[in-house]
C-alpha cells in the first residue's frame, strides 16, 4: 500500500509540475499595425495601432471570448498561460478606430503546443478614410 501511495504521489507531482511549466511558457503573441499602402505587408514606416482589443476564443472567432487584451503603443499583444489546444485570435473590429478597414484577415487560428510561444501573422488596418 505504501509503495502504491508513493507511486501515485510521484505521478501527481509530475502532472502538477508539467501543468505549471506548460502554463508559464505557453504564449500567443502578435501585432496590429496601420497598413498605410494597403498591401497587407508590414513595411518599416508603418506603425503599430494602440488600444486595439484582441480576443482569444476556444471555438471559432465569435461567441464569448476566453480573454480580451489590448495592444500596446507599438501594436504588440501577448496572451499568456493558455493550455495546449487550438485557439482563434481576433482583432475586435468594434474597437478599431472608426474609418479603418482590415487589409488582412481579422481572425487567426493557432495550434498551441506545450511549452510553445507562437507568433502570429500581424493584423493590419488601413489609415483613416482609405
């Protein structure tokens, strides 16, 4: 009985250790920028868009998001501490400043593996009125 208890305790500790390590290192990051020439490619002079709401979903880009974060001054964002799974990341158009149109898709599907840091293709939007 003591041997079985020790073995079960070892397995439990290994699972807890794995979950803590995976949660600490799993991340999904990306960028949102102003596509001045509307070519869908981030050129050197095209700056990031700040305070854009970025959402993460477990099932397609819609419904109730698991989390919503905002892009920083350079347009960067990162989701931390997600378990390995398939996720959908969306730049929420309701929070993109009025007059901007997407020049790339607004939803990205990502397969997150244990201990992985995924970098997404950038989201891009036109300048005002373009």
